[in-house]
C-alpha cells in the first residue's frame, strides 16, 4: 500500500486564504450491508467535505446488494469550517471516510489537487 500522506504539500495548505481541495481515489463499499446512497450521505456529513461524486468503475457492477461495489470517488474538501487547516486535517478527513459504516476501503490516488 502506497504511503500517499507525504504527497500532501504543506506549503499549499498553510495559507491565509485557503483553497478548496479535491481528492480522487478508489472506494469499495458493501452495499449488502448498507445502501450506497446512505454511505455517500455519511461521507458528506464529515466536516470539511462538501461534495462526494462517485463514478462507476466496472460497467457491469450494480450498487444494489453488492459485497464489493467499486467506484472512482472524487471528494471536494473545503477548509472553511476549521480554525486551522493543514495536512493533518486532510489526512483526518480521509481517515474518517475509511471509517464510514459500509466502506471496505478507500485508496486515494490523485492527492489533494487545489481547486481555483
């Protein structure tokens, strides 16, 4: 497993006018345990997460009653709710996504891209 945490550039994060960030990665969920919509809703409720956008990864997979439903997940992060915002806060958000009930794994691949 790749240690992607070092890819988060601290100089980009620690600014007086923080930008929004986008993290893309692979999400595997168990939709036999919980509905995909409920899992994504829980992700959206994490402080700092503003948009969660799934994109089908396997054309034939269905999100209904699937033990290992895989999607490409794009997560938009807004630092506004935090008094300070840096690498630690982004890593915390990504770890909270992994802990959502029904998530089997979440592996970021494109790490923290600034959104203008």
